[in-house]
């Protein structure tokens, strides 16, 4: 979740600067999402989990969640970051016309943009999100 969400800090940054069209840049590339980003997020998540484990457990308790663990191994974090980054760029490449670095450094531009058909992909992403939350809710141990 962290890797898929943090990627969108890039467009937020550019939107705050007033860039309304060209705000998906290098972070929204497979190169960055699969090579650079997983390493950075794995290190950060590993350090945060180790440093703030009691606070994370307390936050889960306050939310009435009982996860099986609050610390994960670096390979698990890395694999999760790969999946999150890949899936984020994968769905965005069909739905954002201004995604010029999707195949950086091999190609400039977004040949995958679907135009009006992007709503199919957006609906699929929303459906997968709802299904994922449902599965999580169903298997969580809420009191």
C-alpha cells in the first residue's frame, strides 16, 4: 500500500506547483517503480517498523485491528513494493494521457493511453479495491 500510494506524491507536488497537465513524471515509470523505488521504500519501511513497532502496535489496537505481525522481513517488504509500484504504473498507463516516462529510458510518451475507454480500467481498479477491502474486512479480527 505504501509504495502504490507514495508514487502519487509526485503528481501532488506538481499540482501544488500549478502543473495541471504534466504532473506524472519520472516516478510514474516502470524504471523508477521497479528499480529505484522498491529499494528506497524497503529501507524506509524496514527502519520505521523497527523503530516504531510499539507505536504501530498501539495504532493497530486503537483501530481495533489485530494483524498477525507488525514487522516484516526486507524480502517481503521489497516484493510488496514491487507489486505495489508495478500495479500503480500498470493501471495509470491506460488512464493518464500525460505519462511520458512510462517506458523511460527506452521510450518517451505513453502509447498505452486508452482515451475514453480508460473508464473501463478505472472501473476495474475501483472494483478490485472494493473486493480487496471486502476480503481484508472479512478476514480481519475486528471486535
